[in-house]
C-alpha cells in the first residue's frame, strides 16, 4: 500500500477523509448539536458520519446529490427507536438544516455596489458615472 492510503495516525483513509464528503465538518456538526445526548454518543458519531460519507460518495458517483437525499440520509443515520425516543424533532431538523447548509450554500450574486467596493479595494479609481 501507498503512504497516501493512511492518515497521520496510521489509520486507513476512508470516504470520511475525502474533501468532497466534508467528513470532519459533518462530524463537528454532529458533536455540536449532539442529537443523542448521552455519554457514549460522541464515540458513535464518528462511525455514523463515516457511513454517511460512504453513502454520499456513492450517490455522487451514481446520481444526483440534492437536499432531499441528504435529509433522508441523515434520517437513516439513526435507528427508528432513537428518532422516536431520544432525539427531539427540533434537534433533528436543526442537524438536517446545518448539514444541508454545509453542502448547498448559495452563492450570492454581487451587486453593483459590491463591484464598486471591490474596485476601490484593489486601488481602481472610483466610478462616478452611476451618480
């Protein structure tokens, strides 16, 4: 095996480690929101996010990744009993929202004012034709 196949700590690289899956960022959201809220949940999040990243990568290869798919994928990271008994619905919705925002950030179109500010920051003379 190649040295590029392993992380710095010696563990093998997985889909979690691919930049496109954003595994560490998704894991950070799981740990921050902590939907399961019990002592061993953080340890279990790493393996759940690993499976999430594998499924996301397969979907990217074979089809289209969209917000509905990501929301369903998040639902499938938990058992039915966990969703019913342990996770408050608003917490699960917050997790879905945050992860979808991570993958589907909309780029804001620049206005004429933004372009003018960019020109000023780069040392271009101010354009008074709009006044």
